[in-house]
């Protein structure tokens, strides 16, 4: 790989990709089209794809050696467990980012505003307490995917918000989503990930909470990205395996609840109660009456009192 400048770039654009030959070129082009008055790098973690993704990424890296740092994994880093595929590639690529800020771009999404990076850096420079900056995105459905998210999403009525505002209940009420391809963070605030991070669904939400506990989050209301929902994407599990997704959300929210030492249980308890109720219904459908009864009791207890500490 060609030597890069020794001066760290202002921004690292983190791109992870696996078997996305139909999309990765568009993602990289949208990153290369960014117009900035600072230096930025594009750090690509290609996770041992079995289609043409590896060749496409390698081609872009050869064409733009001063801009793209491509990590072409000789094999998939795993894990292979459903719902958390690619987590090790994400973490390895994250650790390779050298910029003061990290902007995320999934390999099947793309940016629509060439000034996106410039705008987000300006916001974070102007708000030194903010740990991240997000913005709205258009959602594009294809390959028979049924719309589950409104489009566009991610608008905020306020430019700065505390952690309570991005916990689940308010996010749903206000459509206050932070798609990962819309997020820029301050590098170094999260240096190591806790063990539970490798085992939970929706690592983007987990990362946002890890950052939000360190300071407020910021929002721009410029719509600057397209989020693709297609048959090969991880979000297809919402359609094909809803029971699995609800179970993984329960695991995610219990994990982050423990991580935050239950300080925000009063905010998150409605979400936990709903997820326990869903588990109760799923157990009942499978004839697991003991599990259904336990989950139902947990839903009542969490909803009324905030629940057990664990």
C-alpha cells in the first residue's frame, strides 16, 4: 500500500463492505466527490467478499492511492452469527481511522451532498461539547423490501440534544433516527468497545449511546444521504425474522441499560416492557408456557416499577 502523508487527516471516512458489488462503487464515488478545505481519507474494510466487491475496492484504491486506504481481508473476519456478521471488520476498520473525526458510510449507501463533510466538521468545531453530528437521509427500498421506516428520516427539532433524547421511546415518537451513514463522531472518545458490543444487534445504536453518555449529540437538518433497504441487507431480518429482531433488541437495550448503570431506566423502561411482552407472545406461539409467563411478569414489573436491576 502506498505511503500516506504523516499529518493525520481531519476526517476519516469509514466504509465497511461485504458482497456489495452492486453498490460499493456508488458509495466510494460519493465519498470521493466531497469538497473540503481540509484533508480526509477513505478507510475501507473489505471483509473477504465472495463476489466482485474486493476487485472494485482494489481498483478504486489503485486509482486514488493518496485518498483511499483499503484493507482487503484475505478471509471474512466474522463472526458468522446471525445479526452480528461483520462486527470484527467494523471494529478493525474503526481502529485504523486516523482522523480527528470519523464519518461512517455503509457500502450499500451513498451521500448526496458534496459539502456533507464540510458541514459536519463546521458543526462539531462550533459545538466542542457535542460528541457526534447526524443529519436526515432518504430511504430507498428495492428488491421487494416492504417500507418499515418513513422517508426521509432523522430530522430534529433542536440542534443539540442529550442522551435521553436518543433513547428508544423518543426516537420513535419524533422519528429521530441516526442512520450510521449520516453520523460523524469525534475520534478517540470510544477507544475500546465493551464485550457486549460484539454480541448485540444494531451496533450503530450501541455506538451512539456509548458516545452520548460522554456528551450531547448534534443534528443538522440538511438531507445528505440515501440509505438503501434491499433484499441482501442486514435489515431484511425485520421482514423475515421479526421474533429474532425483537429478541436482539431486548438484548441490546438490557446491555446498554447495564452499561449506563441503570441511570436512564425511567426513560428506557417502556421499550424494555414492550420487548418483554413480545417475548411472551413469541414463547406462547411456540408452546413455551413457562418462558411466556416469566416474560409476561417481567413486562409488568419493568413497565410499572422500572424492573429488576439486571
